C-alpha cells in the first residue's frame, strides 16, 4: 500500500488577525490522506471513509504519493521568531 495526500487549490484562506483589507493568498487545502495500491484506489478509499466529501463544493482535487518515511521527516518553521 502507498500513502497519498489529497489537496485542492479551490477556495480561499484568510490570514490570522485580518480585519481590514482582504489580501489574496495562494493556498492549498488538505482534503485528506489515504492509502491504496495506486492513487485511484486511494481516492476511492478516501471517499469511502469520508462520504461527506461528495457534499462539499470542491471539484478539482489532486494528490501526491508520500514517501514511506514522510511522517518522520516533518520539520516545523515559525515565520516570526
């Protein structure tokens, strides 16, 4: 089985603390994670486990296959210090 992350570039995101002008920010939203022998099977598994996804307004979803050790390679950053 391979692990996949499913994303969309539809929708929008606000910056924390935004009150005045809305500044357009390019963003991706994580739809979910799933496993399968290939991306098609993983997508079907994602929809089976999360049936509410078909009720959302998202249409264009794409995925990347994750390396087996992806979780151990996480690194966090802080923009302000």
